[in-house]
C-alpha cells in the first residue's frame, strides 16, 4: 500500500514539475521572473491539493482491501475449525467402532473355544456310547454299520417297490385303456383270413411209370433237373407224387412249375429239361414282380425301387411259423398306419417301414446277420429315408431313448400280426421247449415254489413261498423275471408274468 502511495506522489510531482517548467518558459518570454514565481506557486498549490486527494483515496482503498482480507481470513479460520471438529468426531466414531469390533472378536474367540470344548466333550460321549453299544450288542462298529445299512437298504427297497407299484397302477389306469382302444380299433378295422400254407412242394404224377421217366436212363434226367434248378427231388414209395425239397422257396417253386410242365408234356430229356426250366424261371420272376407290385398297392406304399419290389415279391414264397410273410407285411402295414393315424404320427413313413420291416428275411441265406439289420441296409442302398431304415432295424433291436414313435408302432404292429390267434403255428417240439424254457427261467429265482406256463406260453404263473417273499418282494420278483425272459428267450408277442403269493393259516379244534 505504501509503495502505491509513493508511486502516485512521484507521478504527481513529475506532472507538477513538467507543468511548472512549461509555465516558467512561457513566463520567461513575457515576464520570466513573475510569471515563473506565480506559476510555481499555483502549481505547488495544485500539487499539494492533488497530493492530499490522492493520499485520501489510497488510504480508503487500502482500508477496504484490509477489511476484505481480514473478513476472508476470519471465514477461512472458521471453515478450518469446522473441518477440524468434523474430523475429530469421525476419529472418535472410528475409535468406538474399533473398540466394539475388538470386543466382538474377543467374544467370538471365547465362543469358539467353548464350541471346541463342547465338540470334544460330545466326541468323548459318543465314543463312550459306541463302546457301551458294542459291549451291549456284541457287535463292532463296522458290523453295526453293515446291519444299519442293510436295514436302511431294505426300507428303501420296500419304499421304491411301493412307489413303483403306485406309479405302475397310475400309468396302467391312464394308458392301458387308451392303448387297448387304439389297438382294438386297428385290429377291428383290419381283419383278414389266415390260411395255413405248407412249406413242402409236392408235384402230382399220373402214374408210377412217370417216376421212371423222371429218373431217366441211369438217372440222367433227375440229375439234369436238379442241376438246372438247384433242388433235390425225392422219389420214394409215395404213390403218384414226387416231392421237391430246397432251402430257397423260389428255387422250389421254379422246380415245381418246371416238373409240372414236363409231366404234362410227357417229353422228358436233358435238353427239354433245360428249356422248360428256363421258361419256368421267367414265369416265376414275372410272378414275383407282380406279387410285389400287388402287395405294395394293397398296402398303400408307392414309389418303391424295382429291386425292392422284386425282393418283396419273393416273400410270397416264404412263411414263418406257417404265416405267409408277404401277407404278414401287408397286414403289419395296415395295422401300423391305423395306429399312427390314431396317435398323430407320420402315417406315410410308418406304413412304408411296416411294409418293408421283414424284407431282410428273404436274404438271410445270402447275407450273414439278423434280418432286421440286413433289411435296413438293403433299403438304404435304394434311397429310403433314414427314418424308415431306423424303424426297420429297430423292430427287434431297439434303444428306447432314441426310438421314434414310428419305430414303436412298427414293432407293435408286427407283434399284433404275429401274436393274434391263428396267425402262426409252430412244431410241437419247439412249442414244448419254449414252455420248458419259460418255466426254467421262473424256477431259477429264489423263493419260487413252482411255476406254470399257460395260455400257449403267453403267460407264466408263479407261486412263491410266502415266508420268503413278501408283497413288495413279489413285485420285484415279477419285474426281475420279465427282464430275464426278455434277455434270454425268443418268443412271439408278449409274455405275461403273474406272481401269486398265498398265506394259509391252519389250526385244529381238539
């Protein structure tokens, strides 16, 4: 502030001096002495007045600046005091929290020591109890654990069997009626007469003399006929008949047709035999193709490859348990299509797969392997879609997790066609063996007193020992026997397993 005043005074003095000098020079020109004196006095007076005015203004400004600086200093000191007070309060709060946490930590440590001590006491008491239990029961800890685990396991088994039985009853109540209705509707809508067909071809002859002509000189005619057709001719004491034997039914049909023509014509010699056999082959091939086309049309399956149609026609000459395989394929196609329509599945693919499901049976003597695998590979080579091939291969071997609805329907329709009464027949020896195998499987389980195969092998009735098998054990036994039958035996349709548990109380009044 003082420097500012000095600067102002200097400027004023300089201005006054400059003005005085100017006036003095002017006055000197007129009256240098008087004018200079008057001018200097005047300038000095003005300078003094100006100096006083400037000093007063400087003092006022300095006072204002000082007052503002003092006010700002007081405000800053007050703000600093407020902040110091706030920090002090926060420090006191942190100190209290730290002290509280220390107290909690000490309490937690004390509680942990108490818990450790209590756990130690509990372990000691448990060890004493175990020793007392071992002494009282006469069992070690491991033995007691095994006993308890066995009891728990038995309880769990009983609970599982009880729950399984409840689930089965619920599922049967809901699904059995609907399944029976669908299958019954399909069977009712499709009905066909089943004709038993023989597997042996017999050619009638007019007289016994014809047998000699068939044999020919030194057997040349019969050898030529067998070589041309690939069959065996059986000429025995059977009157007016010659038997044609061959594994391949198509060859047997060719031989039967050729021999019939030769007997009718009467000219029998090697050259004539070759000519007639050639014509018979052409007729049989044409007949096979016609049969395949007719069956495909009847089943409602279109667009089959000609080779597939030809192979299907060969099924006309093949039977399974007396059931014609071509008629069986048509029947399965109709049944599967009806059930697919009821369930909302793909009717076209289901019908196609059902019609072709046994196509591999006519090639089993040419290719090694099961017929369902052979058939699936065969139709796959001729452009069938994967869904149809999977349904064909799955109608015997199947994985329930990956099996389609169409494959299940083909399997069900196949079982219905083969298992319905009168559809198939089997030899007495094979029939008896199948019944014995069913009873043998049932008798192999513990607790079984006796078993009976009834309903032509479609049901096994098992009587168990009531003191060894309880009610829930009977449920488990039925399921285990079903699983063993499915794994070890071959059978048409399905086999019902019935477990009978009977308790009798007998007493006498004396």
